[in-house]
């Protein structure tokens, strides 16, 4: 790799980048140390102001894929590839250690106490491409035990307990063996604790039914499963089978607008789900995970569901009672579970 390097090459490029939307900011300033976050910009400005056109996006994606592939192939002998790739490795590890830093639960507690907002923390592993290496060498039962520890005793030594399992996710096409083990571990932790499971689907519900099959096989009632990232496709045909299985429906990409279905189309889908009798399964959320979604960075922020989406529901003749069902009662039922002795 090093021998093929050109003088003009600049990789690894330390850009926080959402590979699914080609937008900047998935892990941006304030999350990673400054030296790893070149862009601290509103995504729209970054895309127009820095000639980060489609071609450039594809190049960055390609570099990331190459580096990720090398990392997989050469785990343990990164030094041979020079200091740049070592730096990439360090970056990757920094991101992961931040995500598992026990100070995060402590910060969530401090934010909740200061704001008066209830925060429910998740436990679990998101998707295979960001699994920590230990997943590959840990038994399903041991993975389940570590989830149970975080749900019952707390994360690390903070005493802050997670309140649900998730997001645990799948990619496109098929559930991978590693993802299957994480799902089975989640199911076993659910059976030990009663904590609900929130799944991530890629591409708006793909593999949702396979996820439910897997969890059902492990003895999880679908009423304890929240399936995320639904409602962005035209119409509700792909959501109905999930609703009919009794799972919770996360209409939860509402904080994403550019390159997603219009909020109006998503409001139509919510109205159609009510029409089909599934209003009591709907959860609304914004999936905020980028700085450009925050009010301080020009986004609609955490209130976006209320300020931008609820008015569209009213226009479609959903009343205050129905909105309250989706925003108050449903989350209470989805995330509530009886305390175990
Ligand atoms: Zn997700």
C-alpha cells in the first residue's frame, strides 16, 4: 500500500462522514478530539462550499473502505504500513473508546438531572463494521452477560444502568454471523431482564422481518421489540407486515430531511398507519446523531419532531390525542418494563 502512495495522496483523511448519506458530521467536533475532525461545518455548507461533490464523496468512501479492508486483513501488523495507517488505527480506536467511555453514562446522568429530561441509555453493539474486536472472540452467552451487567448493575463502575438493549443493527442483504450472535445475546439479556430491544434497520426496514424471526426464535415477544428507521419509503406496504407482527414501529428519521423522503410523505405514512389500526405501535423520533442537526449548528434540534412534524400530522387530521399517544403513551409502554426482584 505504502509503495503505491502518490505524493498528492492525503489519506487517511480525518473526516467524520456518514457513509450512508454521504454527508459530513457523523462523528464531528465535540465528539472526537479536534485533530480528528477536520470539518466542523453545517453539512449543507460543507457540501456546497468545499466542492465536496459526488465524485469527492465517492473517493473518500473508497479510501475509507480500502483502509478498513487493510485494517481487517492486517490486524496486529499495522506498523508495516507506516505511520499514517497507524494514525488511522488510532483514530478508529479513539472513536470506539469514546463510545464505550464510562464517562458517557455519567454525562447522561448529569444532563438529565440538569435539564429534567428523562434519558434512557442503551446497551449493545450497533453494526458489524463498528463492532469492537472482542465480539469475534466472545461467546454469545458472555455477550449476554455483559449486557445484563449494564442493565442490572450499571455501566462500568458508574452505577448508571442502561434501560434498553440497542440499537443493535443489521446491514443490507443478509444478517451476518456476527450480527446474529449479537441478536441472540440481546435476546438472552432481554429474557433475563425484561429490557426492550431496539433494532437498527439499514435502508428503512430491510431485514426487519428476519430480525423479528431471529428474536422470536430466542423467545422474545415481538411486543418487546422496537424496529427503527421505518416510514421513509413511499406508502406503508413494507411497514404493515412489521406492524402485524406486533413490534413497535420507529418512525424515527425525522431529524433527517436532505436526501430523505419529504416530511410530508412521512406524515402521510403515519396517517395511513393510524388508518390501518396501528397508531398504538408508532414511535416518533429524530435520530439526532450529527452536530449539524443541532440548533446550535443550524438544525431543527431535539424539538424538531414537535416544531416541524407534529403540525403536518394535524394537517392530516390527527388530533392531539393521537399525537399524545405517539409521543407520550407509546414510548412509556415501549420502554417500560416491570422491575425484577
Ligand atoms: Zn440506527
